[in-house]
C-alpha cells in the first residue's frame, strides 16, 4: 500500500473519505509501534481491547496505520542513507577537483621544465663550441650560484624557522607539485575506496601520498595520528623529549622514534624528528615532521647502538573539516631509509614507495576508517568483545612478534651460541618484565618454574611464489608444517584447557577449526581463534586427547594488493581468554621484494595435495619463470617457547630443529605453489580451460532444464566453453558438492567463491554442513531426500557463513541433481539466489 503524506495522523477509507486520528490515539499507536512494528491480526485485535482510546478504530484501520508507519520509517532510513551518501560524494567530488587542479599544475610545470631543459641544452651546446675564455668564466660563476639556507640554532626562534620551512615544504607536497606523484597500482578512487593513493616518481628516497574522507572530527584525527605505535605496526616507540609552544598557537615537539626491523636480515631504524602542529588561516589542522640534521644547526641526537639513523623528509598530515561532519585528510610520507645498510637482495624493500604506502600511509587511513566505523556501529561484537579490546589483542600479537624478531638487548634478549650452523638464531630472555603476567603453569595444574623465554628465528628467500597464496596455504593446512608435539609443549606452558568460546565451526582444515573473531572493514586483516583437535598436553591426555586454542592474526591474503606484507602470527591462549591474556606470539612474515603483480587469476585452480606429492625432479616447465613475473620475497620465521632455566640447552636444540623442519616444509610447499610447477601439472589449469569443467557446466545446465523446465542461462545453445564462461560469471552463487555421506564442495563459479570468501583450492576442504547454521542444517537434511528422489528442491531464505565467518543472507536456494551422459547422478548443485553479506 502506498504511503501518503497525510497518513501520519489519519487513515484512508474505502469510500475515499479521510478520518484523522486524535493526538492521543497517535501517541498510543506510536508506543505500540516501538514495541511491535508488525503486529499480527490477533495482536491488533488485542491492542484494541487493551487500549480503550483505540476502541472506536477498526482492525483494518489499525493495519493500514501500521503499514504506512513502516513505510515512513523505511523512507526515513533511506533518506538518511542517501543524505549521507550525498555528503560523501560531495566531499569526494571536491577532493577529486582539487586533485585535478594539482595534476594540471604538475602538467604545466613539466611542460615548462621540458622547454627550459631544451633551451638549456642548446645553450650548453653553444657554450661548448665557444672557446672564448670570458664565456667559460661566466658559465662557471653562474654554476656556483647555489641557494644557501640561513644558519639556525636550537633556540625557540631557530626551531620555529625550521618548523615553518617544514610546513611550507609539506604543503607543497600535499597539495602542490613539489613531488611528481603517480597513481599507486591497483588503487582506484571512489566513494567506497580507501582514498586517492599515489607514490613518488624520481624523487630522493621513497614517498607516498594519500587523501581521503574519514567520519571523525579534525581534533580526534590529529590525536589518533600522533599516537603512531597504535596504528603503525612497525613503530616500536615514539618519545617526546621536549615541547615548545609557538606564538601562533601551535606546538613544536622534539621526538625520537624507533622502527622495528621487518626481518632478521636488516637492522632497525630510528629517527630524530621535529614535529610542528599548527592551524592554518582556513581552519585546517596541520601536523608536519622532518628529521633534524647537523647541517641545520639544530639540536642533535647521538647515534643509538643497533639502529641505523634514517631520515624523514618533510612529511605530515593536512586535516580539514568537512561539511556535514567528518574530515578530509591529506597524508604525505617521505623517507630516506638508508638502503645501503642492508644486503643488496633486500634493498628493493627500502627503495619501494609502494611498500611505504602500504605499511605507513594506507595504514593510517585504514585505522582512521576503522575507528570511524566502530564509532557508528555497535560497541560489542558477536563474541562479546569491544572493538578496542580486539584491536589491542591484534596489536599485542604484532608487537610481541616484532619484539621476538628484533631481540633488542634493552628488552632482555641475549643471543646464545649456535650448533655450528648459523641458519637459525636462538635468543633467550630472562627479564622479569618479559615473564610478568604470563602466569605460566603446566596442564596438570601444578605451578610451573618456567623463568625464561626462548625465541628461534630465521629468514629465507623465496623465488617465484605469491606471498598471499603461500600464506593462505600455511593458514589452511597447518598439518603440513606444524608438529603436534610442539603444539602440545606450548599449550602445556600456559595451561590450555577447555575453552568456552561460542561460535560455529566455520572452516575445518585437517584437524583444525577456524573460528572468526573479528576483521577490519576492508578485510585486509583477520583476528581468529584456531581450535586444534586431538592435542595431548600431558601423558594422561594420550588416552583422551584434549583440544588447544590459538589466537591468530592473519593479514595480506589479497593477491591483488601490491606491496602488501603477508603475516600469520599466532599464540596459544588459555581457557579464560581474557583481554590481558598471556601471549607468546610466533609465526611467519612474508615481504615481497618486487612490486610486480601476478598476471594469473587470483582464484586459479590449485590441486595442492597432488602437487605436494611431486618431488623436485617432477615434470616442470623450464620456461615457467619466463612466463611469470619471477617474483621474489623474503620470509621470516620466529617461534617463542617458555622453559625452565636448567632446560635451556635441550629446549634450544628442540626449537632449532623445529624451525629447520618448518623451513624444509615451506620450501616444499613453495615449490608446489610456484607458477612454473603449476603450469606443468595436468590438473592445475584455469577453470575456464579444462574439458572436465566444460563438461560439468553442460551437465549442470541440462539437468536444471530437465528438472525445473526453464533455462539456467539466457542462451543455452552455445558451445561448452562459452557455456562454462557464462556459468562462471553468473551473478548467483552456484556450487556443486559430492553425493557422499559428508558432502564436500567440488566446483564453484566466481560468485560462489566470493560468497564463501575462498579459492578453488580451499573449496575442496569445506563441507556442505559447515556453511549452514543449525537451522539451515535442519532444513537441508529434511529436504535432502526430496532432492535425491524428486531431483530438485527449493529451500527458503536464510543465513549461511563464509569461510571467514561472515554471515551471508540469501533469498532462496535452488538445489538439483546433476546427471551425466548416462543419466546417472554425478553431484548435487546448489544455487544461492540474491545473496549478500549481512
């Protein structure tokens, strides 16, 4: 029924007359509406009986009022949503127009410089031909005219001079043409994107620039960005050594900042900085930073042992208030990371503006968007945890891994001797600060005398294997590299017991169940709980093994994200799983050394089980590297163990052998995942190219037409290859599963992979019952006999779960038997109609 303007206080009658409600009746109906927006017929009659003021109103009139009220509510919500979208689009349009003006200035400057260089080249050529001494002397005098910066000192006036110069240079990079910016690969601006991201071209050091919208006020944005250790995972500490107010209402701060080394093969970095915070005439808030050097005659900071002093060129944040709320932010990061101090193979990591953009610039924008999203959404997640507590757990996992990886002496780490081979480094930490709060105890309940933590770490170079695919395999196939005995030893150290964690069994991969806990709004990072089944913590548990749980942080699984670092960090947790639970993080970090994107599809077919069975002498194509990007990456491994002091040598030997076995397993997996190996394997071709897949698509479409009497695809008279292509790009999720007692998925189109948030390799590890909740499983089991006997069935709409634990709603599910050429049942096909993430 349509919603009319006058329906707020009246009702439409069948004879065309209009009757108005009294204010008291409207107030009573509004109270009832908030309790039950959609009452049944019985409930409406009950309302009339219970509320005397509504006694003269017919039930039909009550029904019409509630219909119109729901219509108004829906229109109000839609209007609010459209207004928010309009404000966002208006701000984005303003941002794009400013970016367009900046690019036009950059083009004009390049045209001018091109003409100047041409003219200068002609003059130089003429001067070379001219042997007149006066001409040569004049040219030499002009060449020595170099602009000199006036000398400054450490006084407030001298620091203010440096600060004002830093501000001018930063603004010229953020909104001007001081740096030639090019769009970062894979980043497209739009209302739903993270923002406009660009990297430098042809400037000193590495630089990245981003501008975007965030739903936070400028002062709140500035407060968050200044607290860098909370969002910049590589930042170890920022110490404010001095604060000086300025006459214009701003502040000058002298900072000492330390960054973790991303791998064991390179030293850590530190910066001696000046940070200037001020407000511009237009009300914009500016935070700019730069390194202080001896050439500026400013205050100096002596070198710190184990750190390489890097340089930050003028960088910072320009934060402007946005109409309707929120802020428009410009971020510039410009650094010289001293690549000479690392091995040559690692220098691309320190010379890549793309890596800087991913780790620093985009990380700042993502953190701001995450905070803004949490402010506008519910404060408690489905696990009963506040977002701030979950972010703190993620931060603790990442920070603990970085601490173990770097092993700074001021944190109590000392290196012990190796066994003659220096491939694995062993460090020991007996500091009370490291052990405080761990509350270590054995699984049998007796107190532990563990008084030290040992870390075994190593790095290795990987050739021609995508980091995202390798990380995904390590996450989903833990049994391929992990040792149950080591898991049991680690679990016993923190008294892991039965864990009262609620949640559905989302992904079951060879003895482990992944229970999603949280994820960022762009799904670039996941926090999850891993349940390992059948782990024996003590000799008594060998009769009836218990389960252990790991808190795991996973990031960098998007193959299309250029320059992204992939991490898989986990730590055993005890049954309480408190916010301040003791954590000993261990795991992997894979850093790409080149920024080239893989040309193949992100969802290519990977028969990993069979690929892993082929040894190094398998049949591999010799020109595989020539056909791919020949990417390189460095993997760093670090595992921590708590132990008793008198067991140091034994635990060190055990940890060293364990890390070596992991390295061997990773090398075997990397070989199986390399494009050169996959291209030669018969079962690893593109899903749109295999004859088996084309035949299956033909069977799916024919069986659908046979049972339901309509065509699945618009045109079903094409060849098998075109048929498969149409099926692959179908908007609804189409998945096939086996007819076994425990059905597993064997095929999916692109929409199905997107819905389950998985790939074709992981699809084969997901059973049909795992994607449904209890209600969905009951419906499925009740309809399964009908599918087998009748050949098809239609299931009502509901909720299923992706492999990452995200709820997915669907309008209905159509299921039918897929018959082969001999009219025998080959599999069952499910089509999830109009699915969307909740």
